[in-house]
């Protein structure tokens, strides 16, 4: 009888539960959507109960694909959206909605840490830049703006760590997710007393630290009834989605890179040493592989920019048809340029005041040009991130994953703009799920190490740069960069 692992990818727009055999076969998956509440000035929150309902519902759904007597799930693990802040009481009950990674309201707290600790010192300790996107800055904002809520808080949890608690009753995190809080010292893998003292935040509010492959706990009787998992099933800690994506793309060796095009987009990889950039364009997490690191450069609005233009111009139209519309516009979108800074920006700009814009608009531009310009704008921004990596290592080939990788034209645009061969695996949207499955297997003793990824990962397509398109894109890239710098003093007017 086959044995199984369940991997959850707890993302921004929904949770995907995926059932794998221990031989690496994807049996079935189920995506359970939920909403993000955007409001005010770059604020973004979610209801944590939506996460839990999604995990319970999707788990039950994938288990239904198996005969009742063959539901032998050896372990469960998670990949989760990072840098969130959910305050809970001692019973694990949320005290308010979760502030998620996309939220940018804590600029004042960033300025405070800059004065008290220093930008360079923060980066040296944590591998992260000072930014409103991180957990610590969100905690400081809550302490100042919602003190009555903060005073009741027992722990702050990220999305997946909240689900770990709901499944097991334990308040734990692991190094990869913890390294997205802006409060973990990467050199000693512990909460930084220097930073927390300056921030006036107690280390007690953070959960217990463990490795990604450690057991967080076991499915409780209550959680068993809600999910369909057997009581006592091991729940492995898992990891943040960025570090998980590196493993799920096959980057388990030193200096291998990948690109994920999802709601956000990033270029990341795996290194044997803490990997910092002198210009601070990218950041460095703890890897889900013990003893390794996961550098990453992330932009805010990649797939979300695509979904925005779809909603605006072609509501309800399948992305497959939108991809055909992109093909109907030439490389360079007939001179139309899009700056994809819809939610402020992290890499490479690190400017929370930015906003999106189209430039070069003329009477001849049609819907095809606008849609293509959005994808090209995302690619131009990703190319600036890749430039930072190329100062330190060779990057002629990358693995491409995420929902965007399902469109051949999107893959080709990325290859052309980044001047990089792109290879896509057979399951482009399963990278983080595959990583969570491997983590579950290693944590449960099914696999000896992360080399088990070879059982799960098989490559299907390859995209090589088109020289003619690259000639066009060289001019457009220059216009894209110049446009940002020209608009930079104007952003704060909006």
C-alpha cells in the first residue's frame, strides 16, 4: 500500500493542499481561496480563521481521493507566506486580523530602528533591510497604535505558525520564517537581543525556534475531527515560502538560482554562507536546509499587477487568452512602458511610496499593448534584481516556477529581458508544495536528506533568449529605469 505526505502552500490568495506519495508522485491537490483586505495607505490584512478553514477544507478534500482504509499520511508540513504579524492570546485566539507581508504602514517604526540600531547594522545582523514589510516593524506599529491589543498578546505568529498551533497546540516557528521577522540574528540563529532591546519588544512574544525539519507537534483530537487527519500524525515545522521555493526548484546546492512568478515575484537560491549585497538590493533568509542560507530579491506586485490589468480590461477572461493577447503585441509593447509599483516596492527600489504607472501612452496603443507592457514591466524590474546577483556569481540559467510560468509567452519575455535560459518543471505551481513534502519526508525519517527532491522534480521546457527581442528590450529597460528615477520625487505627492 502506498504511503503519503501532505504539503500545504499557505499563500496570499489561498491555501493549496497537495497529496504526494513518498515516491514523489503528485496524487491530487486542492486550492481553497480566501481574500486580502487592502485599505488605507498600503495596508493589507487577512482573517486568520480563513487560513484555518482553508487548511481544514483542503485537507479533507485531498484525503477524499483515497479509499478510507488507505489514508496512511506519514506527515504534514507547510510552506507559508512570510513576514506577517498575527497577535494571539494564550489560547491561540487571534486578537485582531493578521497584518500580512504586503502591508507598508509602519514607516515611522522603520525610521526609529534606523536611528537606534542603524540601517547597516540591521542588515548585518539579520540579512534583512529595514522595511515596513517585516514582522518586527509591524509589532512596533501595533504596540504604538493599538496598545490595548498588544498588551493582551501572548505570541506573534506568521501564517503557517498559526496553523501549526491550530493543528498541534504548540507555539513554534522555525529559522527560515523567523529570519523574515527582522529580529533573528543569522549568525547565531537566535532572536537578537540588540535589536529587540532597541525596539522595546520582548523576545517572549516570539515563539520557540526550531529547524524546518523538526516536529512541531502531533495532530490533536480536535484538529483531527476538523481536518480528517489521524490524531497523532506528525506535523513538521516546514518553512517560509521563499526558502521553500528554493528547494522546490531544485536549488539544494551552493549558488543555484531560481525565479518564481506568483502574486509577488522573486529571484532566490541556496548558498553555503550568509549572502549579503553591498547595495542591499536583496536579502538573506535562513534556508530550510539546516546550515544553509537562502538569498532572495523580491518585488511586491508581479502576478497581482497582471490580475489588476485583467480585472480592469478583460474581467473574467482566462489567462490563457490573455497570453494570446500578449503575443499579438510586439516585443516592447509598441513603446508602452509599465512601472509595476502598485503596492510600494521592495527589491530593487525599497521605496514604500511608489505607485504604478504607464508611460509613453499614444493613440495607437490597444489592450494587447497594455497587457504585454505589464508583463514586460515586471520582467524589467526582475532584471534589476538579477544584476545584483551577477556581481557575485554567474547566472546564465535559472529555474522558473509559479503561476506565471504556465504561459509560454511570459517565460519567453523573462528569458529575453533577463538574458537567461529559463527551465520549467512539470508542475510549475508546486515548487513550494514539493519543498514542503520533502521537508515532511525528511522530518518524518522517510528520506535521509534533501536529495529526495530528485524524486519530485522533472523538467519539461526550456526558453532561450531571442536576440532580436533583446535589442528592443535594451532600449526599453533604459526607459524603464529612467522613468522610475524621474518619478521618484513625485511619488510622495500621492
